[in-house]
């Protein structure tokens, strides 16, 4: 009998071992490793990877679970099993038999888990939230023992700006009370999945295992613990996902599932980054391919989502993380770069399973027409449609930067006036800075008055605000745009730090006052439905003053932003269509009550937020 197993292993390459008298197969990868009963979509694709596995025939004999077909690719080390799971099937573990010549060679036990209560109706993040963006490696080191891992290629080197510094999930959990007390209601983490690259792996965007948390951040269990702790404190969790590319050391790069798994036949061809080609009615097919199929960098192989097996794999991976980790939203990286039809399928599949979930896509363009193209409900000349609920509002971010640095509110006014291009401008995520650009304090040349004007705008305009970690304590990147400096360590996140942003030890008066100012703004915003859902009316800027209103049936809020270097009197008659002839207002930053009729004194380089009574 042992001789038979030896010959079988020799000729067919499968990893057979003997366990008493029974053969045992070592499957290298089976993804997803488990699923759930009761999903709306009955279909499940299972990828099985083991040497010469295609020589075996899978079989399932479980009531309500049908093996629809088995797909063999050009690589005999893979099988793709397509299952149909009936709605009546209960959570269970069932065998998948693998046969040779009608004899069962081995069985793999596959589990359908029970779904969490109300999982399908989970509520995603909304305009009532304020997102706190964290680069995990640079926020706080809660567990120094995982700074290095024997299986990970890159080791910790805090002295190198582009190296791994040791921040982890434990550090985030340790400081959730800080995040909550500052006034944030949701956290968005840059990717935490395995990035087993030789260098520059800290940022998380070169994924080498789509189902596994990087051990230098923690584990899958610690990620679940993070989400649970967040939910217990009333915080939501948004997961950063990437479907455009993987890391060059992803396990499948040594044994690709199919010949067309990677664009340009697995050879590096740089993307042109010309996003406009997607909507361009005069575009050539060549230019479209060079944009969508090109790679970001040589260490990020560009995935071919036109391969249906890969497309299904990526869709299921997103659903797996939502169901498994109980997350509240997804931020999709480099949204326009994958195959556009796949992105439509991806968004619609996720939202079909979770109708009240939320997704925000990254389309880094300052042209509102380019951003609007991807959104749900947008009527495009090329007929393209998707289910994407929201996008990052790069147009407003760019316009705010220009207005503040050029002493002219008109770029911001004009950009907001283009909201007619969006199906729902309130679905956008607004932000003064993020992990890929200079911090707000540096954008305005460390001018605190301009910094506060920018923050006031972002926290009172339409949409959902996002603030990057450390913005609340004036973190900056003077004299450089290097990402390693932009993503500097949060002070106090490492034992021995001389300054502590969590406790204010060693911070300057400006830093402490800025954090307090943001806390007050966020505390006020938290209870203001008029800011979350109210309409918006703005007036053409005059005399370097920009005025807009947020209003609903119950309340009006007047926001006044001044770029003047001296106090000025604002004539209120211009706003009579929305203002009564006289009224009492409370300025929420100072708490001052004022009775107004004809004019309002506006301090130099300041903002006023007036709650009207």
C-alpha cells in the first residue's frame, strides 16, 4: 500500500503523507478557507492550489451543496471549484472528496460558518461620521515583540524613514480612547494585510496574501479584536483594499494560476496614469490599455481582472473580509486603474450582499467630471454605470489648497459649484490631507490661521470628513514631500518618545490648543444633523470673505471664512433670502451669543460658525 502511495506521489506530484493506513494531502492553499451559510449570492468559487492537483477529480455529496463545475487552468497546480449553496443549507462542515480513477484519494473538510446577526443589514459609515486615517506602522507600537518576524523579509528599522517602524494593531487598540475622546467616530487604516516584500513594505499596498494580516501588525485574530473594541466604543472601522495589483512576492507569483493572471504577460510596463482616457470619447484602445493594464511600479504586478477566475476571487475576498471581520466600510485604492467593467461588477456584488454598506473609491483627479464618472446613479455618455456609493473628493481638497495659499476663495467656490456633476455630492469624502500628500500644516506653510480656516471648511461642508492622524497636533513635513516624512511616527506611540501626542507631554502651546480646537469642533458636529444631512447654499466670495449656509427645516448654520488680514464688517443684507431681518446667533467656537441685523464684524483670518436661533 505504501508503495502505491509513493508511486502516486511520484507520478502525480501531490503532497501525500501516510497517516496510519490513510493518505493525507497537504494542500498549499485553499481560498477562501471557509465561507458562510445563508449568503444572498448562492455561488462560491474555491481556489485549490497544490502540486498537480488538476489530475484529481473533486466531488461533493452533501445535500443542498452542488458542485456546479470544476475549472482547470493552464497551470496543473490549480483547480477552481464552483459551488451552488442552497438558502436552506445550515452552517456545517462537509467533505470535498478528491478522486483518482473513481477512488477517493483524500478529503478536505470545508466549513460553512454561521453569519452574525443582522450581518446583511449592517450600516456603513455616513456623513454623521468623521474618519480618522491611520498609517498603522507609524501610529503606535503596542507590541514590540512583533516588530520582526522570522518569515518576513524586511526587518524593523525605525531610523530609516522608509523602513518599518513597528506600529501595530495593538498600538491602535491601546489608543482607541484617545481617538474617541478627540471626537472621531470611525477609523480608516492603511492596509494591514501581509506585505512580505524586501523593502518599503510598511505602507501596506503591496499585498502578498489577501486573506492574512501581516504578522508585524498582529494577526487575523488581533484584527478581529480591534474591530470588536472599536464597536464597543462606538467607533466604526473602514478597511483599505486593493484589487489593482499585488506585491511582487505574493505567493502565487512563483506559480501563477493562469497565463493571463498578470497584465502584460507578467512583465513590467509602467502605467501612463492618464485617467482621462476612461471617459475620453476620442481615445485610442492603445492609450486605454497603457493606462489600465500598466503597472504602478515593478514591485506591484498589475492584476488582470478580465480573467473571470481572478475577478471572482477578488470579489469574494472583499465579501469575506466584511463578513469575517465585521467591518463598516471599504476604501478602495486606485479605483480607476483596474478593469472598469470589473469595478462595476465588484461594487454591485458587494452592495447586493450588504445594501446599507458604504464604499469610497480613490480617484485622484481634481476634475469633478472625472471623479463623478464612477459614482452610482451617474448617467455617462459612454453608458458606464456602477454601484459605487462615494469617492474621495480630491477636487475640493485641491481647490481648498489653492484658495488658502493664493489668498482667493474663488477656486473653492467654483469647484463646489460643480456639484451638479455628481449624482449625490453628499456621498463624497472630504479631507484636507492624507497619506499621499503634504500635511495640511505644511500645505499652508505652517500658517495656523490658514490651517484653522481649512479645518473649519472641511468639518462644515457637505460630505463625510476625513482627518489624517497627527493633523490634530500640527504634524508637518517641512521642506520635503517624502512619504516617509509625511507618514512620520505619532509622538508618544513608542516607548521612550520625548513628546507624547496622546497625553500632550512635550507638545507646544499651539499643538495643544489646536487639538482642543478640533475636539470642540468635532464634539459640536457630532450632534448637528444639519451638518450631516442639511442642504447647502453658498454665495460668491466678495472682499476675501466666503459665506455659506447649512440648513434644514429645523436649523440654520452660517459659516463665514475670511482671508482678510484685518477685521471687516460684513453687510448681511446680501443674504436676506436665507437670513431673517434680525436674529440671535451663537458662535460655536467661542460660545458667544450675538444679536444681528444689518452687519457682522468678521475678524481677520478667522472663521465664524454661527448657529442661528
